[in-house]
C-alpha cells in the first residue's frame, strides 16, 4: 500500500531527502500512521531511523534553519524538532529487553523489524517509509490496517510478554479501546487479567495519565468497566471499586452504585468537556459505602454520603497522587454539594434555598446543575419527570433572583476589621456570629445584598453576640 498522498506536508519529503543524503532509512511510525487510517488530525509525529535518531534530528533541524528548536535527550537516545505547529520526534530503531522488576528496558540498536516488534499494539506498529525510492510505502507486519478496519486492539507479539515487560500497556490497551470505540481482542484481554498484578510496578503518575485520558473519552464508562473486568480497578482505584455490588436485606436491595456512577459519568461526558467535573462525577457517590445503612422502615439509606465523600476527596487525591490544588478543592466542593439542587427543587424552590445554593456553588453553579441533572438515572418515569420538573423550576427561579449574579461571587458585606474598629474590641467568635447572621438575613431576603443595609442590620443585632462568648 502506498500512502504518499497522505503525507502532504512538505516536511515528510524534506526529512526523506535529509536521510537519503546521510545514507539512512527513515520511517514515520506509531500514532501518526494509525491516525491516517482513522482520519484523525495529529501534530505529534514520530520518526524511526536505522542508526542514530539524534544525528538525523540534528541534520533535519539545521536544514530547516530551526536549529534553535532542537531538543536532545541523550539518555533516551531521542531528539525533538519543533517546526511550526509540528513536534517531530526522532529515535533510532532499537530492540528492547526487560527485567522483572522494572518497565524500563535495556535498549540496543536494532532494525526496523526489531523496532516494530517492541511496539505495544498492532495499530501502533505500522511504519511508512520516507526515503525517495520507497516514499509512502507502508510496512505493516502485524496486520494493523486489518485491525483498524475490524476495530480491534491486539498486541503484535505474545500479550503475556508484552504486558509483563511493560504493565502500563494494559492501561493503554483499555484507554485506546475507550477513546477509539474499539474492542480488545479476547486473548489480549485475558492476558491483561492474568498480568493485572504487574501494574504494581507502575507509578501513580503514569496510571493517572491513562485514567485522565479514559475520563476525557466520549464514553468513559467503557474504560472503567474494562478496568473492573480485568482486575485492574481493585488495584489502582480501590475506593471506586468499593461501590460495586448490591446488598439485599428483607428482600430489599439498593442499586449498584458503581454502575450508577458510570451511567452518570457518561451523561456528564455527553454535556461537558470539563475533565475535573468528570472526576467529581466519578467520585460523587464515593461516600456511599461508608454511610450505607439498612432501616426497617426506609430500606437502604446513605445519609450524608455527599458530605462524607467531600471529606474523602483530599485523601483519595493524595493517595493517587492527583493534584493537591484548586482542582482537588473544586472536586471536593462539587461532591459535597451534588445533592443540593435536588433538595432545593423538592422543597418547592424557596427563595432562601435558591440564594443559598447560588452562594455556596458560586461560579461552579452550572457545573453543579449539569451533574445534578445527569444524576437522574431512575427507571421510574414518574420519578424522572418529577425530578426534571423540580430542576426546571429551580433554573427558572435562579434566573429570576435579582441578585443572582452578585451572589455567585458571594462576599460577606460586613467586614471583620470594620466591626473591631467600630466596637473597639479584639477579634473573637463574636465577629463570625454577626457575619453569619448577616448572611442568613441576606439569604432569607430580610435585607438586600449591599453594604449599607448589612451594616445597619449588623449593628442592630451585635448585642446578641458581643460578650456572649464562653
């Protein structure tokens, strides 16, 4: 098969000419070739040469007049050239061998065949020659094109060896299946299950990178079901795995919270590209195992699972080495608030409830509403209609609240320093008491959300708090 017409960018011919002048074979390989057949755009392009990849990259950079954009990674034997919007990665063809304790291979110079043998999947093991005499010629020793057409993820060699050598490839197989809508070949899938314990040698950071790509996929549930099926989920995400299963008592069972979570995650993914909202969705019911109780009258309950879940988020992020910054705080906040829209809607949409919701959610209100609406997975049509009607009324009332825009950026109009200066008193719990009372008055609509009204109100109630501390 000749793919010359697919290599329209002049840089491909140029690299082939540079390699010809050096007497080198050069091929474009990996994901870029795969994406040609999938008709997906890509600006990251990998090249393999038989010989030194760094030498070829240096020659290409100099010939392009872009030597200042050359980055050399000598310890890895690779080099990168930036050319406009393109990132061109060069490596020498190599063969690899592994020790049992590490995914870092022992690398030796090799042939193109050796290099293709070391690739993770058949769809990533194709190469296109760029040398003048063979420009556009496809080298596909493992049937990558056929597997793309059949929408299959399969290893080029023995999957047990492939996954034992580099266990991260198990995560990559599941990630590609999720991203591309492919299925994993049965033998490859069974090998993942057999080798799932090998994932222990992979760093949390590398695992999280694959998890994030699964979460950003069109239907993330596909990936998490595969992680569960292969035994990887229990090893890499035990807190999520605890959501699995249904317990029955007195003939009453609760829903499977794992399957429910994945359904909600797909619902959110259909509406929002926000990765951290998707993380919050994945974790929104994480507190349910700890709060599950059986009540003879009510059946199964999960009281305050949202608040328990919120408190669990920092520990989960720390354990999984996810970012301990504003992203973590955002996820915890959404988890803690995810029941609020439903409770406000069911309570008849009072103005005070709406104001509190707007204030507590702040700029994340729309994300919260997206999760709340996606969380409706009941098979009871009447219940679904009732909940959707409640959210419709809630949205209508939020739009009608005069100070809604200001409340999203809530800041108490009464300042603690102002109170201390006025009363000539040191800081104490009395300040928080007054400020809390002011907020409550604003929420109830007793006073408008402005400084003068709040200050007048604060002075009128101050005696209830000053000097009353224990």
